[in-house]
């Protein structure tokens, strides 16, 4: 039976922590008939937060996929985390989704992680609708929330609803498209609501908002603008069509309101998902490199009859084999089939396919273009790898993840558990691209790195509970970086007898510093991990570039590739401070080979030596992560919070008022912020909240950091 992709919606729910994403998801599952009882976050009974630590902590840690029907449509829905430590879950979800519901707290409006999520959605050009949640909350302010979307996100909000009342008087909403009032009853599940005429005391306000909506939509369409300027009212059909087109083109974002906890507005939110967010056919075509046509770019259309093209975007480590989540961009995927992984150039077996419903799964006979499914059978596939039909070898755009900023030492409780610990860390690395494990070759010490203290705490707990590995973990420490401050040239010469033969190479390099804020034409690339556990490459936010300035004087292309590999290897562990070197450009000035004794191995080693010699001459400095911090505190504790931040050498960049609270924005070294959440609770009697994300690397004060 053919599937009508026009009736598919691949969407995610994303927001700042505690904005109500998981509660909204729970209500959606109930109203679409996928659950018969609504779970609650506070009770640990929600469907998508099924992990033990999620239920214990009351937060979303892992993105969970569910599929649900609504009025003839099929909605693939992913609930994502709100905590910045788990931003990789949001990143990889947005990479494969066609639309997003951005949820906002009606009292807080745009918060710190709201901005991060919005930037991620902008990067992948994902259409959005906005849901102003918690309209029943004390201090809820719909207009202020809409204004914050416009001012802080430049989000072009277009309200299609306004609330009737607020806080404990929130009883319904006015639909500005149909110009009808919707009142929600007192039923426990919110399943009944009633449409009425707009109350007379709100009619003038509703007309004002409707006029503004028509103006917003008309500005995106010449035909509608002509009618608007002629003072002709837009029909409901014209308004919906114009709004849908503007939403899909990311020119407007419809704004709705409600209270998921109180069962108000969620059904209308589902209607808006189907009405305004794109189907896989309307989403931008996927861009891929054709490996059959010398890396030329091609567009992948969502056609089930085309050769397969799919992206692995999430891996869940299970025994005996991993569960891989896959977005199919073209073709048809079937169980008991063989596919090509173009990232590894290996063929993989697809044993079984599943439609996921959080931790439950339904087996499928096939999945086609536009679908999101889970696969069992892949052995060598990682997040970001492309699966395709060998008849059309393509490589889809990779997923970029932020770099880890914090590390801890780890060791097994007993020496006999060392191999078990290494195996478990490999499994966690496969599952979480922002988690890294490495072994110091000189000391033998094992390190784990991640996005924050909470991130590492949860992964260590997973080692203990899920993998039965007890380990001793050291105190958190900062992941430093090195960079250079001036240009320098140096030569490396490798002359040695190895494996019964002579090896010779000489390489001269010039290193130049690169300012990541000013450079426009340098490739963003990651160096290979200094892992000892995993040899996979890591995509980072720093800038590096290698240029062959010799004009092709070497006799073999593999020598140049070996030199580039040697340079990258030299940048992994640094030279002076033992930290990865970032923000550099290496130019190959000269290379000398021997007609008999030269080899790729010799050039790789000579390049590494040249890089290290040039680094010492280029006046390297140590860099540390600077974090962007937002603290929301009652006004009574503002002085204590500010004093504490000043004591941590923070630079307070601004303060503003949000509802009855003060919001402090600051930039501060990560090493000053270890244990900050505990201190903040003590200072404010548990009434303040904070969020923190990586902002930039800056020169470290050596006296305080080493």
C-alpha cells in the first residue's frame, strides 16, 4: 500500500528545561490515542522519560521517538532534552526533522537554552511553530513572551491565538484564524472544549490581533499584500495558505498558547502541526555528495522508488546488537537487506526494522522515504553515517556536535575490571558523540570528557547501573586547549631504519594563527581523537586548515596526505601544555624525498616533528573554556548572587527583569563554576535557577589553572 507523504509530519519538541516539553508530549500521546493514561513528570510516569535516571531526576536526558496518528495524519514526534549538557540529543534530532514545536514558559518567555535550541534550528533551517505554555502559571504574560521571541530570537512570531485570561483565570483562547473563542471544560482530561462567539469585552482586542496577523502574512505574499493594502479582509483559506507557505519558508512562526499541565490548547497545537509544518515532500531536499561523480553535490528527493539514502542519527547501545535510529531520505528500506555505509565503505546488514514508541517497538515489513525508524543489525555504523544503495553511492551531510569542555579521571575498582570498563566506555562513545574516553599513553591514566558535570555524572551512573561496572571517578577538571600567537616556520627530518628498511623524509611547515571570529574561508574540521579507546574522528567548533604550498612537487599524492595526517596528529596532544591545538593554519613550504627510501610513514613522522618544532617557535598559549551563564533569581537575593559571581571573577554583561525575578547574564571561566548549582541553592534557599553553555575559548591565567 502506497504511503501518502503529504500526510506525514516529522517533528520535534524543543525548549529550555522545565518549559513543559515532556508534559506536552504526554498530552499529545493521550489525545492521539497512543496512551490511555497520561503520565506526569513529577510522578516519574511519563512515556518518553522512561530511563531510570530521567524518572529519578525529573528531566529529559535522551531524545525519545514516538509515532502517533491525528485526523488522518501520521506524526513522528521526538521529545528532546532541555538541559544544555545534553545538547547533542537536540542537535542530532534537528538534523533529521522537518519541523519543530518550540515551547516557552509563559512567565519566563525566551530563556538561555531557548536561544541555543533556536540557533540549532536556524543552522538546519527547520520551520517552527511556537507554543506559549503554562498560561495558568503565576506571572504568565502572553504579550511579553511573544515580544521576547521577537526581540531575543528575531523569530518573526505571528500569533494565531490569544489567551482568554491568565494565571488562575486562564479559561480558553481566541482563534484568530477562525475568529472563534474556545473554552475548555473542567473535565479531568481536557478532552471536551466548546467553541463560542468571542466575548464582547475582548472583541476589540481580538480584532487588533487579527489585523496584525493579516499584516504579517500579507508581507510575505504579493497577492495578499494587494488585498491588504486595498483594505479587503483576507479569507480564512487565504490566511491559512499564506501562513503555511510563510512558515515552511521560515519567514513566520505561528504562535499558540495553552497549558499542557491543565489539558488546555494541546489539541489545537496538533491541528497547527498538521496545518502549518511541512511534510517530507515540502521540506528542503537533502544535499549529498555523489561518490560516483567525483564528490559532486546532488539533491536527494523523497521518492520511495529511488535508490536508498538514509542517515543514522542516533545509536542506543543494547545487547547483543545496537539499536540504530535512521531517517530515510529516499528509497525503501527492508529487513534482511544489505546496504552500503559510505562513511566506512562497508556493507551492512539490516536485520529488522521497528516503528518506535519510546521504549516499545513494532516490527515493520518496510520503511520508505520520509520515515524515521529504528534498525537492528548494523555493526560498524555510527551517528552521522550514510546508508545507501550501492547503485547510487552518496554521502549525506554530517552532523556537527559541540566539543567537550570538562574531564574526569576514571579507573576500575579492580584491575580485572579494566577491560570491561574500556568496553563499556566504547559503547557509551558510540551512543553519545559528545562523550569521549582517552588513555594517556605516558601515565596510563584514563580520562572521560563531556559537556558538563551533570553529563558525566549520568554517564558514570549508567556504567554502574546498566553495565555493572563500578569505577572510581576523580574530581572534574577543565578541558584546556592550546593555540599559537604568531607565525613560525620549522623543519622536521625523519631518518630511521624500521622493519628492515631505511625511511627518509624532510618537511618544512609554516604555522599561522587563525582568528575564528574573523576567518570566513577556512574549513571547520576536527582532529582525530587522542583516544586509545576509539579511533573515530571528532567534529569540533575550532578552525584548522592544511595547505600544500609546494605546487605538487612530491612524486606521490599519498605523501601529501601523510603529511596532513602527521600535522593533525601533532595537534591532538599539543606540545607545551599537552592540550589539543586549535585555530591554526599549516602551510607545507617544502618537502624533500629520497628516490628509494621515502615512504608515507616517514613523511607522516617528519610532518609531526615539523609541527611540534614550529609550535615551540610560535609562542603557544593555553586556552580555557569561557561559559555564558544566566541566573534567574528573586530580587531579594540579587545582591548575594552578584557578589558570588564577582568572587568567581565573572564578567556580568547585563541584567534585566523577567516577571518578578532578576536575570543576571555573565561570562565566567568554567573552572570557577564547579559546584555552582549547590552554592546557588544555598544562597537563595533553592529559589534561583541557572543555566550555562560554552561561549568561547580564552587565554587562561596559568597561576589559577594548572
